[in-house]
């Protein structure tokens, strides 16, 4: 396959050659600052991170190729009040590239992913912070890994979790979807997406619908298409496509309800050559159309869940790959009032495949990721405006 996968990090697999798409320089430095905080106990990339109801942060699983291609069962909790990490109970299954959601009651559900024994796990488990325990649920109908939709229902008497897309055990992108019923501990098939996609991004719109865009791959390379899931009608509907295909993009819902797509990668379907992007564009839910915006100061891909909406409505996009196997430490901030980007300073470590969490005080915790492939970093930084 021409797409980026965790298996590319294994010692015997070569990386693709890179061709950078250079961006125009940023306009001005932001007033935000980066401050290193206590590192995790271990370096990890492609892990999950969730803000708990009490303001602490749970991280779980992940990968560190510097430790013999180790996939982790371990979990840790960061307390912003003390800036300390403490061990949490281990998951039942080692996993990286899983997806997680916080359920309405405060528990955290970690779904799928992959490890050395399975390239697309069906297993799912739920963490209860009150008891520091993990409970395995019924397995999914379809194993899946890498950036798929996972979203709990809202406004219903019984919680359901929709999952859709990702990669299967044969490393093919999926259109299949399914729904987990928390009360019955069971999975059932749901309406599939219109386009099979992995390494894409999604957001929940203001009206409760799910917007998914980009990903990998079809006969033309990276996907530019986008679609919307209606939880009432339980259907997926295509909307306008982006100006370019993007996999491993950043996708953030802005305060006005528009959606910002930035960076990511494109793949030449003939040569397999990967190019990383600095470009950005926004989607308007009222018109269903895209508008091209300014370029970031550098290309960025594999920012994973680290792109974050700031309290003032701007968007932070830290680190990521600027070329194949080349993570970076600098960051950019997008200003929706001008449609432009500016440099936002340097983190304490280069990182890609990292996580960002909006803390209760408005600051952003950015943690982990690949620092020097395939080695993952334990370092963490706090961004404050």
C-alpha cells in the first residue's frame, strides 16, 4: 500500500521518498507560549488521550519502535493541578492507532487499533476512572484501525456509539459502519459511508450531524471527498469535495460552525510519491461549499488529535511531519477572522503522531509522538495564549 501505516516504522520497511510543497511564511508570531511540563513515564505515539470529568487526562496504549516495536497496554493519568503523571490500570489488550471517546457518564471507551498480533483489532474496552478498571465489551463486527469515526449519541435515553471507516485487517480502507449499544453490550450494523476511507478526520457539527473528510485512498490517490452522517435519518450524504485530496489532515470545527481542514498528505497514484501540504480551506455548513484559506508556515501531516480550538476561536496546529519521517517541533495558529496563519513557537520536542488535549483552564496539553522514527518521546508541553 502507498499510504502511511504504523508498519512503515518497522526496521525492514523502507520509507517513501518525499517531495515537499513549500508554504509561504507566516505573517506574525502569536502571543502564545510553550512551557515544558512533566514527561510521561514512557515514550508513546499513536496512543489515545481523553480529558476526564475531573480535569485530569487519561492516555492509553501507543507504540514505541525504539523499544523493539513495542505496543503498549499501559495507561497513565496527568493531573494539571500537580503537573504529575501517575500509572493507571493496564488495558486488557496492547494497542496503537486506536480511537477513543468519553461516554456521557464519564467512562472512556477505547476501540480497535492494532498490535503485533493483529493489524486491525475487533476488541473494545472501557475505563472507569472511579474504580481505575478496564472492562472488555463485546467485540466489533469488523476489526478496524487508524483514524475512524467513533462518536457517542447525544440526547437519547440509551447511549450508542457509532464507528465508521478506518482500515481492515488487510490494510484496505473501510466504508462499513456499526453501532454499539451500551445498555445491551452489543454491536449492530449501521449504514456504511459512501466512500471507503482511512486516515481521515471527522467533527460533530453544531446540529449534531457528523462531518467526515479526506483520507486514503482510491485510484486517484488521497481522497478529497467529504460526507455527512445524519443520526436521525441514519444516512450518509455526500457534500462538496475539498480543493485537494488530504490524508492525515487536521480537521477542526470553528466557533462559527465552519470546519477548517489543514495540511495532510497527498499520494501520487502512479508513483506512490508522498507530498505533505501546508494549504488550508474551510467548509461552510450553510452553503455546503469550501473556501481556500492561507497556507501554514510549513507542511504538516500526522498531527493526529493535536490540532486544537483555542479559547479565542483560533486554531493551534503543533508539530507533525514536514517531510516523510521528518517530525518538527514548531507550531502554527490559524486566525479565522483573517483566514491566515502565523508561527506559534517551538515545543520542547519534535513530534508527530502525538496528542493534544484542551485542559479545563483553557491551555492545551500536547504530549508524546514520534521524535526520531521509530522512537517515541515521553515529553509534554503546555500551550497558553
